[in-house]
C-alpha cells in the first residue's frame, strides 16, 4: 500500500501505520476523519452532498456508513473511534447553504453512531486541504492564505 | 456514459477550434497584445478529475465562472453550460493590468481588476457560444460572471455541486491561453442538465 493516499470527491479510504490520507482543495465538501487509537486505524471520507436523494454514492449517509464498515472490517472498534471534521465552506454565491448542510448531516450521522467529534474546523469562506496521519490521528489543515494548523 | 461518434467528435473539435480562435482574437483586440491559444482538448471526464485538469485541486487560482442557459428556439428544451477561466494569481494580476491598462499594487485583486477579469470571461464565453450557434440551432443566454480566488478544488466543489446531482461525468472542452509569457490561463467549459444531448443530437443531424 502506498504511503500517501489521496481521497477524491465522493470517495472514502482507510489506512494505518505510515499512511497519510489526504483531501485536497475542499470547499463546500466535508472531509470526515475517523480514527481508532486502540488499533491505529484511520479513515477519511470526502463528502459532497448532505443527503442521498440525488446521488447517494457522493452523499454523507453512504460515505460515512461505508467508511465505518470498512474500518470495522479490518478490526477497528466503533466504540473507540473519534471524528474530526473539516470543510463545509461557502465560496461563490451559488451554493450558500450546502456546506452547512453537509456539516449538519455528517454531525447527525456520527452522533447516531455514537462517534464523538473531538475537533472541527468547518464553515468560513475559504478552501482547505487536509492530511490525516494514521500513526497519530493528527490532522494538518492548510488554507489558501495563512499558516497550517494541526488538529 | 457519454459516448461520441467520430462525426460528432470531428464537429466538436472544429467548433472548439473556431471558438478558441475567435476568443483569442477578441482578447488580443482588447489588450493590444497577442493572445496565443493552444490546440483545444475535448473529451469526457469524471467530475472528480476536473479540478486536477485545471491546474491542481490544492493550488490557489483565480477563477471566473459563468453560466450559460441553453434553450431550444421552438420547444421547451433547456440545458446549461458552465464556462471557467482559470489562472494562477500572477497571471490574473497581469491579465487584469492588460485589460484595464493600469498597474495596481498589492497581491490581491481590487474591484476594478475583478470586473476586468469578469469581462475577459464574458468575451471568451460570448465568442465560444457564437461558434457553437453557427453549428447548432440553439439560443444561448449568458448569465452574470462570478470571480473567486481560492484553492481550485474548493472553488470547483461549488461549481460542480449543481452538476453532481445529475452527472457522473461531463463532456469537457479545455484550452490554454498565453500572453507574452506572463499570462497562462485555462479556459474550460462543459455541458450540463441535458445540454450535451441537445447539442449532440443536433450535430448528428448535420
């Protein structure tokens, strides 16, 4: 398995050890990072739409549940998972609310699954690129203007 | 899946050639500088691949985006096309300078520079649409352009959002403009919401 794994819109991937999962240039999309620090298994879902009415395979329910199942399949423990959320910004004038809707949908799904959100950098009006370090569960966030931050 | 016949592909190539040629001529006229245009690329792309073909999802670009409403003259058929003029920040600054004839301080674009770049988007769009309507009998109405400087992927999230509910992939035209080695701009457009059927069906009848 390659060390760096890029997760594109509408995809989810899992990793561990020295894998770094990334989502680059997220706008209204939301990147959900799940991490089980008992097994060191991490996962990232790059969500484009809040509900599965139009394109279920790009939407929060399919992607979040798919990610949790994939992590469980390699022995991650749902009760040990924590979540970090990034993205959900508003750029241009066309889709003001979709970012917020994505964040709300994901928050709701995680709460239903009993997975706590322990860090979050969502909303605003700029993009983000994020990298999840599967060895530590840390997430590095870069915005177009300004320093990188660690969550 | 969008599949093109050889005939459709040939005509679309020709259209994109004429459109890109017209557009670069118009841009040259406005700035007094030669705008060179690369051989247009035409193909079918998955949505998630589009930011990378425009310069990389995480790179900061200035993007002018413009929607075009496509209507049948004699029916209620409607579709849409999105046009994007995408360039790195330095190119944006230089192109704005060429358009306004004034050199402004600061890395960020001011309102005058932004509206000059929107105008460049308008000109390119108008010329491309004119090229298409020479081949197909459709009414094309340009809407007001918007401009944003941010990570390309982040801008495209919002552009592609409207498309994502109906499409997995798009028919994409792409070309690159250069102006005296200081401006590099990608010009991209794609059809949505049934617009490619409206256009392709008409090409088949030619």
